[in-house]
C-alpha cells in the first residue's frame, strides 16, 4: 500500500530581508527549506533533534532551532540566517569579534553561536559572563572549551558600544 501524497502549500517568509514564497509539503522542516530551497547553507544540520544548536536561526529576533520547526509554522515570520549578518569585506561586529578572539575552530557550530550571541546582544547590550554562558548553553561546540567564544561575545559587546 502506498502512502497518500501530501498536498503542498505555499508559504511566504521574510528571509534575510527579502520576501520569499515557496511551495512545500506541510511536513518539511524550516532547516531543510532554508538550505535546499533557498541555498542558505549557513544553516547547519547537526543532531536534527534540537540539542546541538547548529541549525539556530533568528525568527522575529529570537533564536530558534530550525530543525524543530516546520516551514509552514514560519508563515509571515522575519527570518535571519548567518548569511544576513555581513560580508568578508564588512563583517558584523559579532563576526569580527569571533574572528579577533578565535571564537571558532572547525566552524560547524559558528553560525548558531553567532546568531545566538547577536540575539543576546540585541536584548542585553552589555551582558555579564554568566548571561553569555547561559545564552550560549544550548549551542554545543566539540572543538573548544567555550572560553574563546565567551570572550568573543564580550568583544562583540565592546565593538557594538563603539559604534
């Protein structure tokens, strides 16, 4: 017996400042749509259970595990991926700080870490070390001891304050 074909639906998302409409099956994950339909490969897929944080994006300014959200749930939402932050020539202060403070190694967790840090700094411009560690606690890094990442977020706060 074959499975019934799922009916596809159109979903409109504001992705990195551009309104995009895509036709998806209701079961398609937001992470898959961002990567496969829009080519935003900065959305990394790690555990696919929402544990590692590699797929973290910002939805209406809040960190969200894109592997746990269906694309249809994001209808009308403002979505930011790491691709929206800056360019190699003109990096976002958070990207600059991660580069300056060696807050990355293999880079797999970096997009999720950077977006989580951005969301924290948008809410709390000068966070304490404890606030930084708490905010990043849902993002796993297998390469570092997190100290350089924490220092990168502290430096990003300084860079933002300098304007």
